[in-house]
C-alpha cells in the first residue's frame, strides 16, 4: 500500500492522540485544508481512519481493548508501577481503588500489607483482597460490566461518596499535558472523579504507553492528582507541567 509523504505522519499523529482536527493537521503539516482533505480521503476509504465533521479519528478510538487482553499487555511495566504504588501506602491505611488492569496489579501488591481498609467498585479487585484475611473490604453496588467486573453508574458513585480515605488510586486510558487524564467510557470517568474527591492523597497509575495521548472522556486535569506513578520518565515538558500542577512524579524503579 503506497502512501503520500504526509499520510504516515497523519496516521502517527492519530496513533498518539486518537483524534485530530483537520485544521490542526493542515497547520502542523504546513499545507492547505484542501490538500489535507485529499490526503485523508484515501485513508478513510481504506478504513484506516474515520472522517467526522471537521476532524478525523482512528477506527478504534473511544473503545478500549478487552480486559483479558489488557491484563496481558505491558505486564512488566504494570508490575513495577504496582510495586511503586504499594510502597506509598503504609499498613493500616484506608484505600479506594477503581477497576482496570493496572489496578489489578496494584491490588495484588497491596494484599501483602497489613490491616488495610479497601473500598472498590471492582469484583476482581474485591476477590484479590478477599483472598487475604488481613483487610477490611467494601464493594460498591451498581450495574456490573461483565468484561472487567466493574460496578458503575449512580449507585456505585453514591456508595463511594460515603467514605473518606487516605489514598485514592485510579488509572486512565490516556494522559497529556493539555487534557490531563482521559478515559474511554463516561461511566468510568464519573466514578474516577467521585473516587478522587473522597481521597486525601490522589494517586494516578499509568504506564508510559498512555502518555501524550487523549481518549474520549475527560477525567481531570493534572492538578486533580497528587502523585503520578509510571514506569518511564515522561520528559521535561511533562515533568514541568506536573510540577506546575502541584503533582509529584514517581518513576517505578528509578
């Protein structure tokens, strides 16, 4: 399949961000709107992107991979992140943690602590915590998403709003300087915001594949977290943005 000189750059921008305004693509690539539209047309016809009114996006933008597949991806990075998060949390702490593959890795590390109180909306994380007899466990209600065992919706949000915890732990679909943390599902984002509001220390745990990207639904700006735990230094621009937002960066293994 033969590409024009700009089409690979267009696809790379979309892989990094998920979606782009057509006018932004034209400006970045230094061409007219008419030229960029000619570049986009064959890509859309081949199904490599989807054209919307004034923007384009990847075909899978807004849809997250199945939970089982995500548990098999970036295992080393997620394991290191989990260890770094667990190291922040002392015995006897109260912890609220949401669903997700990275969160499952974190839960596996947390059960080695003593006398935690854990609040979660994840059936899978509840099962991990319940495997130890050293902790208290609270599981939210709500409709359960069968793919990953997450309870979501108003019942889950109202339940966690009853608690005030020492640490709140979330992940996200992506993170960028401009958009902050974003997710694929509005219900996930709603639950994350409710969780963060109940925590004294707000921790976001994301592997480095999620940096400099944006997904569909806003969770919070960088100022909405206190600690970001990841597996790789995100670079000077990101470090500066986190510092300006009052957030601490923890690079696992550094």
